[in-house]
């Protein structure tokens, strides 16, 4: 089914952020994302997940494996961002 094919692409994202600017708070954020290119290691998520400041992030896959993430792209206008993983 379509759902069975899509579920492995869904990842949980855990982000720890420092207080980078007066408008952003420090703390931990939980979010979801979708692996859009497993071969190159790209995950699509919302812009606010990547945030404007420095972060430490990791993806948790369906098999409970965890990988560190880096911000690959943060769109300044639209609500999306890409994380990169190895």
C-alpha cells in the first residue's frame, strides 16, 4: 500500500538549540521530517525546525537508528528546510 511505502521515509528529528538571538529561546524541539534523497542524505522539514541560529540535531529512523544532522538549506521566505546526514 502507499502508506507502507511512505512510512520508512518519515523520521523523528530532535533539535537542541542555544539562545542565538533575542527572539529565539534555548531548548529542545521535537519534529518530523521526510527523507527525500536517501542516497545523498537529505531530509525535508519545516523552516522553524532548523531555526535561525546554531543547533545540534539528530534524526531517528523507524529502526531506531540515530544519525547527526547538519542544516543544508534554510529557506528565508518559505516554510521549509533541508537537513543533511551521512
